[in-house]
């Protein structure tokens, strides 16, 4: 019984314990609802104070319960942009205002900002390109990023200085090479320059005694007073004007009385120092003065009784004076260029009134009584260079004339001629000619350059080309030239009878009276050579390149001739035909044999141009290669074998075979032969100086008639056109 009670009590105890446990568990579940949640630390900041600031709720460093709401704001400073919120290197958000719930961890965020980069236009220039230039490694006017490293460089031209780099009127830098960072704006720089200041120096001049003479000064041809400050390089000219009975003795240095110059005016270029000069004067008993018309042309020396003295020296009357002119040196080799060269040639000693006293560079005389002034005159050198001879002669090119038939591939581009010339698409000049080929021997006549047949009456264009000349001899600074081409066909004279026609006499300037067809002085061909041909061939050459020379027209002694009864006067010409004497002169490179009139001679042969044969000149082809027969100026004579010829009608020529003289070498002057005879000009060329256009070169020491109106040829006068020339001739002339 007791046992039952114990088992029953134990059961109750277990039941009671189980109920207590359930109650306790129930009681614990209710208490957990009141326990506070876990918190974490929230940290946030700006990664760059310069870039921007941050703010937020809650504040940085707060303990924030998990799941709590957080709002952060990032504010970028000027010039920066917000890039994002970062946890370590991971971007969390790119929103400047970022809202989120607090995670279950400590949470650190950084607001990252980046510099805001913009581009602006950058320009640079020189204020004046004539003064200097501006440059940079970048192009002016292009956009550049803010902060970009840039540089500019200014370079001043000679004679100018760099002032500085300017932004508008504000000076930015005085350094020619200027480096900087591109600002956040459009930026324009200007390099400014100014002329380099020219140093100045004081120029003083005075007279030692104003009672003896006065002085005056010019700076760049403007009057200036003594004591003026003038720029370096100024051209100064000081004149000393002696009083009556006085002579200028020279300019002297005022500081040490050393002589400076005997010239008045005394011209010089102001150098790097002050100048102080005094003019001295002496009693003008007997002074010698030499003037240079061109100080660049040369200098001179003066000797009195064998002793060298200065200019303006006092000289005893009747003293032995020797003057030496010293031209600026020139090249003396024979040339072929058409431009003046450096150097001068002495032309003579002249008095104040222009009287020539001597052409010798070394001139001696006795000193006259009283002051005496001479002028040393020089002319600019005009030199020519010849190539090496290609045969027995040297050759040069000089002047131009129609010669070769126009090539088929050249087109004439001008519809009307200008000054008688058409223009081809090759830029060359051309003349238009209706062909009248020689037909005395019958058969076909052809052009030398192509071999094509010349059609009579057909018009052809011929190219104006440089003329080639043989140099026959050189002497006295001149060269005797013979054209290497038979240039044209012209009559010697259009009549064979005695002529006294008034119009003919008046036109050629012949004196009234009778003269003959073979008179070269008053021949048509002489007039044509020195008027129309001269101006057509040499219009581009300066006056004085061709020398007017004495032409020997005397009666020559010619083998197998009965005697020449009709020589004419010697003439003075710029251009002439060759004479029999000249084409048989072995010193000129020609052959001359005992049977001169019958031989063939290659040295005398001259080839005809296309233009010449189209004009009607006679030639032989084949072995003679279009060699033309051409006029000489020598009058002919009756040959016993040619009784049909009259002396007064005959002129010698060179045949196509090269024979000179009778038989094949003599022709009537009239058109029965004139239309077949070519022209080969000859002239004397100035090789070292341009002559004055007046002086006569007389290589043969000839005498001339007192008057020769036809010889007054003016190389500057406009040429007569062929139509005008023909119209002015007497009736019946054929050209």
C-alpha cells in the first residue's frame, strides 16, 4: 500500500516538473521580444577635400542598427565632378544622394570626385609678319584642354626686336619662348615687335676760317646743321666752298688734325663713331683738281715732277703732271652674256666744259697757270664670254631673226600680229611669210630643216631664233663678227642705170648728182642693214653694244680684174656686208688661193635658213648642204670673159660653192640677180664696255667724206616696217 502511494507520488512529481518546464519555456519566449537589436559603425568621407564634401544622416562614425535607413549626400566643388560612392575599390552607387539600409556589418564609404576637364580655343599670332614670326607646336585656333602644357616662340626678323607676348593690351611675358598651362577660357596671345633702334652719332663739320671758305652738310640729300645726331648708315656729304682767291685744301680730323679727304663734296657713310671734321683752305695760286664722276668706277693717282701727291694740291705752273686712271677691274676674256658685269673701262680725261683732253689712262701734261680741273670718266663694263670653238672659229649668239620653219606640233595662238610677230603655244615669236622660192634653175626647192617642198604663194610661219656669229678677230676690246647664217634675201640696188631720181636721192640722203648702181654708200642694202635689220635683230640690246665702225670701201687690188673704176666713199656703219678683202683674209680664218675666183672654199660657205630660201635666195643642196650665195660690198669690174656686164652694174659675191669674185662670184645689182642673193651681215661688237654711241671705231685708219647723211643711223630709232620701207622706195623697186 505504502509502495503504491510512493509510485503515485513520484508520478505526480514528474508531472509537476514537466508542467514547470513548459511554463518556464513559455516565460522565456516573451522576454526575448524586449532585447535591443545589434548595431554597427557607419563611416563615410570625401576621398578628396579639394574635390568635394559629404554629409549624411546619421553622421559619420555613428553606431547604426542593422537595417536602419541611411541617407548620404556628396557635393562636388567647382571644377570637379562626383564619380561615385566606393567601398574600398568597389563602386556602390554613382548617385550623389545615396539612400540605403544599414547592413549587418561595419560600413565605410568614400565619396570619389574627379577634376572636370574642359577645352577652349587657343590662338597665337605675330602683330606684324614683316617684323617677326610667332610659332607653337600646336595649331593656332585649335581647342586645348584646360591645364594642358603649351608653349609659344617668337622670332624677330633682322632689324627688329621682340617686345613680348600680349593678351590684348596686357603683357603676359617678355620671354621669346613662353611656356604656360591652358587656362579655363579662350586664350589669345600676340607677339609684338618693334624696329631695332638705330644708334646715333654726332656729326660736326666746320670751316677752319670762314673768311677763306664756308661749308655745308647733307644727310641723305637733306641739309643738316653741324652737331646733329644722325643714325648709323646715314649717307653724309660735306661740301667746302672756298672764297674768291682761295682753294680747298682738304678735310681734317678736328681732334688730331690728321687728313681725311681732299674731296669736295666728301661723301661717306656714317659709321659707329662721332665725326668732327674741319675744312681747310689755301690761297689759290695754282691748284690741280681731279673729279670722279662715279666713285665706284675707279680711282686715280697724281704725280707732280715724278712724286705722287694728293688731289687738290698746289702745283707750280709748268710742272710735269702725270695722271693715272685706274678702273675697277673687269674680266677681259671674250664673253657672250647680255648683262653688264662688275667693272668699268676708262674713257677719257675731260675739262669742266666737256672737252676731251686725252683717252689715255696715263696722261702727262704741263701744269697751266691758275687752278685746273679735269674729270676722269669711266663707263660700265659690258663683257661677253664665248664657248670653246666648235671649228676654226669661236661662235657666239647675239640678237634674233626669223629662221626655222614652224614645227608641225606648234600651234599659233595669236590671231593678229603684235609688232609684226605672232605667238606660238611654245611661247616663241613667229613671222608669217608668203613663199617666193628661187626658180632660175627650175626644179623643186625645199626647206633645209625638213626637206619638204616649198610651195610658191603659200604662207608659212617662221620661228624667231637667236643669231649665231663667227668671231673673225678680236682687238681693242672689240670683236669682228660674221653671221653664221644667210639671213635674208635683199637686192643690193633695184636699178642698174645711172641714178639721179630726186625721190631716191632724198630718201637715202644722197647728195644731188650722179652715182652708180654698185655704190655701196647709197645702196638699198646698206640702208636696210642699218635701219630695218638693225632694229629687228637687236632691239633688245642696250645702246652701245654694237660699235659704229669705219667701213673700207676703197678700190681693192683684186686678181684677174681689169681694175675697179667705181669704188665708193668709206662709210661709218653699225652693220655692213663683208668685202672681198675680208673674205680672203687668212687672219680671219678664210682660205685664199692664186685662182681665188674659180675655187670652191668651205671656209666661205654659209648655210641658208628656211626663211631665207622661202624669200627666194639661191642655194646648192646635196654636198653643199643648202649653202647660199651672198653679197659682198665690193664693187665689181668688167671681166674679159663676161662682156655683157657693165662695170657700174657689178658687185662681187660669194657663190654657194664658196668662190669669191668673178664668174660665179659677180652679179648685177638689179632684180634679175637680186632676188637670188642672200645677206650675211658683219659687225664689230663691244666686248668689254658699252660705248657712248658717238665714238667711231676706225680699225683701218680710214678717211671719210666731210658729209655722209646716210651714215647718221640711230640704233634707238624705231625701224621702218617692210610695208613702209617699200612704200617709201622709188617706183618700180622690187623687194
